[in-house]
C-alpha cells in the first residue's frame, strides 16, 4: 500500500474513532503514561507479524510517538511463546510487548503465572467484549487457514477446492505446508481436519511427499517461485501479494477452516512498561488498526475499520472455527508428537 492510500485510510479511521466512547478514568491517567513512555524512550516488541510489513508498522508508531525507539524479535507462534516463558521464568525480562497467536500455554501463562500486566487501554472501549481477555490480553487481528496455488502452473479446472485435494496423487511432491510443530495456526487446522473426519492427514501428506517450509511466508514464496504448485498456510502473506499483482489463486474450502485471533499483551515485568502500554493502545486505535491490517495483511478486530481489498471478512467464510475451540494443551502436544513421528522428525 502506498503512502497516499495509508494516509486516506488513516484519516477515515480517525473519523471512526471520533464517534466512539472513551472511558473517563483512562482519559484522566493517559497523559501521565504517555509522558513516562517518552522518558523510557524504548520498546522491545516480540511478534510473528509479516516481516515485510512490521518495519512500516513500527515506523508509523514512531511517527505517532516521537522519541520512542523500537527493537523486535520475530518467531513462529509456538517458539515465540516458549521463548517468552523461558525468559519470564528465569527473570530475564527483555520483552515489553508480545503479539502472537495464543494457545493454552499462552493463556495459562497469563492467568496463572502472571505474564501480563492488568490494565485498561483507552482504545479498548471501541472493541467487542470478546476481544478482551481479562484486561490483560487483547485480540487485534485474525488469521484464517487457506489453500493457495500458482496460477501460472495450475489450470483453473485443476485448482484445489477442498482440503482433501492436498493429498491427491496428482500433487505428489508439489504441496507446501508450514509444519504443525512450528505454528499454532497449523495445529488448529490439523485439529479441524480430525474433527471433520480426517484422522490420518499426516500419513496422507507424507505419502504425497508434502514439503515443509518455515512459516506462512516460506510456504507462500515456495508457491510463488514455482518450487511447488499448491500450499496450505495462514493467510497473512496473501493480501499484500495480491495487492502487488502476484499470480496466486486461493480458496477457503466450503467445508470450513480454522481461524486464530492474534492477541497482544504487555509484559507484567516489562523493562519499559509505559512504552509497552502506549504501543499496545496505538495498535488498538483506529489508525493503528489500519496500519496493522494493511501491513500485516490480516483483518483486524476493531469494528468499523475498512475491510481488506482482496480477502473476504471472516464472518463471510463458511464454518470458520476458532482454533482455541478445536485443540487443548493435551491435544496440542499429542498432535505435534504424532506429526513428528509420522515424518521422523525430532
């Protein structure tokens, strides 16, 4: 998205924000938080956003909050949560803010181990109640699992329509996937398959010589380069690529898909707690949500933000099921173990 379009959409978002309620207590305390953030002058951000978009996201934040410098760590959702947990338990608190797709470990860390600060962002009033996890973590965007293909190599009549097409022998050695042990989003999709009658997806995909790539970006690039013809992934790279004219076809199967809300939290032991609050509140703001959506390529959760240009809203997808309703901590561990065993990977 170019600068003119970003400015236009941000202006529209500001118009939306002006009509929304604003909690009096948050308004009263917020200037002091902002001033303290400027004095801290630093933000450490842990995330799994699209790498090509996060630099612009942080640049827009710095523009809105001059004097606050930023650094970032990017990992897949599962290893990111593991890293945060290890640091927190060791008392080595490096992250101010973490934005990721959660699992039981994430929510247990928040609810039982005290990972997240408890507070009320001023912009939270604009959101639906389900976006708020106990005034500790806040849903800011949503990914959906999708099938894509290279339109230069796959004829329209041959394009996949359903998940089962991924193990069709005609695609042997030509299917890409992010491995389930790396991504919570993929674990949700695997659970969706199992709960819809596919009990042996790992064996089927292994027999079809599925190829693993690191993250959704890795899968997308493999399909785009022609290393493979089709792939399944969380849809975060798709919107920006279609905006750039990439020859990619896509489908959300009619049988349904697994979705994941990305949650942001401020570390309860953040080295720069006020900068963390200011950044989180900016992500929740109408301008921040516009930048997040356009740079990350995923629909955001704040009502009233203009929709994506190419990808449909989650509400329009058939049988879109939140991964948190599909897979628990015990099932998650069993899923990872079964897939590692099937592929002989430790």
